[in-house]
């Protein structure tokens, strides 16, 4: 006796339904992957807002005064910013690429730089930043032990990390061109 077509399809439908419920239940019951613990060493490096203002004031009285004089009285940029998302994305990019290369003690150095007057517009956050100082982030890793003898002969220490040529630095920060009001001497 032949099984009617409706019962064949109902049997397949029922099996698919049961399997789908099982898969969905399994997916929902699977806990999310654990987050990587954050190193608390940064806490030793936190400063107060008052201490930050002291650093800013010292820069204003010394370095910025020299820069302003060299720019014919026109002040240079004073602060730079990346969003948290940009920073997190860059840190993730550096970590992933360093891991692929088995690099240890990875870090990021912050370098000072200056946009040339004729710097390509697509390499700055805004075209009006040409001629202003900027910062850029450089990925670093611990130097190899094999070069320790070389470093000692040159008077350098092995505590210094070296730049990672295979991972790109990051720039295109938002910067504050010189403010033309009182906030030039305060942190904002």
C-alpha cells in the first residue's frame, strides 16, 4: 500500500521542526565566550585632573611658547583625539596581527609628528590640519634576545620596544588647531 503524499511531507516537516527546536535550544544555551581579563596595571599610571593641568601648563610655558614663536606668533595644535571605538579597533588590529606573528610584549608608542604644508588631504582628518603638529600611534614589540649583546655595546637597554614594521601605524586624529580664546591655556 502506498503512503499518501501528505503523510510523507508531514513526517519530513515534523522531523525538520524537531531538529530546528533542538538546534535553537542548543544555541541559546551555549554561554558567550569569556571576555579576556583586562590588565589592571594602568591604575598605577592614572593621574588627577589637577596633575594633568600641571603638565598642560608646563607645556604651554615651554614647548608651546617655542612652537608659537617659530610659527610667527601662530600657535600650533594643542590636543588630539580618537574615539574609544577607533582606539579599541586599532588595539584589536595590533593584537591580532602581533599574535599571527608570535610577537611578545606588544605595545603602542605615541609619537609626535607634523603635517607638511603639502600633505595629501586624504591622509589627514581635515585638510586645514596641514602645517600643524599631530600624533601617531606606532605598534611595538619587545626586541629579540639575540640582539642584547649588540644593544649593550651601543649603550641601549633591552627594555626598549622596537616598532613593528609589518603592522601599520595609525594617525588621522582629530586635533584642535589653535584655539583663539581663553581655553588655549586650559584642558578641555
